[in-house]
C-alpha cells in the first residue's frame, strides 16, 4: 500500500491561495475515482476537487474556512501500489481532520420511506416512526439549508437534536415537523416547544466562510471604494406585458417562455449604444476606465450559498429567446453550484431583480469594477391619469445605482430614461 497526496490545484488567473469551503469526506472514508472530495472557493466561484484515485482517506489538510496556498497538500489517500508521496511532502496530521460524530448505540434510526412525491408536512410527520433526539456533539453543525435553519430557529428547535432524513443526514423541513409531532424530550429534559409564545433562549453562532465570506468582502469593498448614487424611475410596462404574454401564447411551446428579464437585457443593450460610458469597468488603482463594445450582462441570482452573478456574454448578439435561454441556463448552474469560473466573471454591467419580492424601491450595490447596476422592482397595478382619464396601468420601478466617480448624474438619468422609453414602446426594442 502507498500514499497518494492531492495538492491544492492551480485554478488559474494568478491565484496564489484559495479558501477551503467544505469537505465531502472524512478520515477513514473509502473514495472512488472522480468522487468530489472538497469544495474550494476562489474570488469568483466554487470549485469541486475530485479524487483521481480509489482508496481510503488518511488525513485532511485543512478545516472549512481555512485559506490554503496553491500547491499545499489538501488530502492524503491510501492506495494500492506505491502512491505519489515524495520525501519533500509534508503530510497533514490526522489530528486536523474532523472526527466523525459518535452516535448512541441505543437509538437506531429507521430509514426514511422512499416516496415518489413529497407528502404534506402533517402527513410526512405522521408517517415517520418515533425517533429519540439525536445526540450530536455540541460543536457539530448538522447539514441543513438556510431555509431549514431559519424554520428551526422560528420553532425554537435545536437542529443538533433532529435526525435528518436527507442525503448525508441533511435535516429537511419534514424532519422538523416530525420532531415537533413526536413531542420528544430535548437535550436537558425540557419539552420541545409547540407554541409560538414559548420563551426562547437559544443562540446559534455561524462561521462566515466560503461564498458568504466572499460576498461580505465584495459588498464591503464596493461600498468602501465606489461613490454610490441611486436613481429611481417608474415605468409603465402595460404594453410590454401584453407583448410578452402574446409571444408566450404564440411561441412559448416551441421557443420557451419569456420572463421580463430578456426584455430588460434587450433594452439595456439598445440604450448602451448611446451611453458607452455606462457599459464600463473602472480600475481605480490604475485610474483607467475601460469602455466595452460587448455587453456582458451579469444577472444577479440567489442560490443556497448566497448571491451569485453569472454572466450572459455578448447579449448584444443574442435574440430575445437566445438571452432568455442563456439566463435560465446560467441561473440553474449557479443555484446548483455548477457554474464555471468564466461564467461568473467578466460582466460589464449587472441586472438585479427580486421578482415578486422586488418591493417598490431599492438601492443596489455596485458589482465592482463595473460602474452601473440596473435594479428591477415588482410590477403593480395602479390608477394613472392618461389624457385626462383615470386608467389602470401596470407600473414598475427601476432602482439603479452608479459609480459617481466616473458616471455623471445627468448621464445616469438619461440612460434610465432611454430604457424607460424602450420598455414603454416595446416595438422600438427591435427597430434598427
């Protein structure tokens, strides 16, 4: 038997170090070729590190949240044959590897029933066998999505006491429902809260690592370096919505459904022809503004790990449906954590929208080094006065931010007014 070491790979673009975001294995696990061992975070993207060999994990080279140098040993694996360990390699010590949590032998857990569709919460809870609270270590953080963690917090449930039925023991919403329905005793003999008026004294400390740390750093840097100013204008999208609905009824089955976003991308592409200073990136250290002919639109997308901005490249060369298809593809890749590094960098202007949760106004934060971001608020029906008559129109606000160091207020206002005119007269989006 020999030892095969896997070193932190050189991901490119001059990156000297990356953050270890998450382990998918632990010491003692058997792994196979191409199995994902860990996720590492660069400035732009999450990258999977697969195993090139079959074997048994001997030691892990770091803890989640640790910044590791490119070329340092990430993991060592026991393999058949001689392995690739060199005398100069400094193996990670097994003590750095997170130990597998000990489980009480007296409380075996029945496997979750396999069903084709998720059952309603009450039905799922009733169908599960009674389970004793799970005895996890106090420092062990159970696997769960942010939504499940918030749900547990609202219910006053300590996640470490809940048996997860998802992949790798992940705690699901129905596991919380089952825990409450069983009325089990919590860690110190107290009953699990069953009412929203129970006193709560729980606290949870969450280490800011991985994508969330990168987002925090970039937001702080953006507010610190750029001179933000925002401009808000309302847009009558009644005619645009009529066109969108008509196109979906006629071509939706063959070309795919259109949302509002591809129309907004098209409006930005057309408006930027007259405002090249908006489609730009500012290197404030070199004091150079680069204006781009290509329109690479970053589309802000919410994922389980936080806000990501995949890039629709050359939006100026795509049709309405071409941009729509690319937006959907990139959003799915980002939410699944499969977006490539090049798909998350290089944008020249960003479009951000909260959809139905868009509110009536917002102040978007610039995606440096870009100098503009266009924010979309929700569509509401409101009475408007048109030619002396009160009519019901579909209205939407554009809340956009600019870098005042290089974009003048007049230019920003005229740019948004140009977008407004294109959206209110949607035929002009396609007139060359």
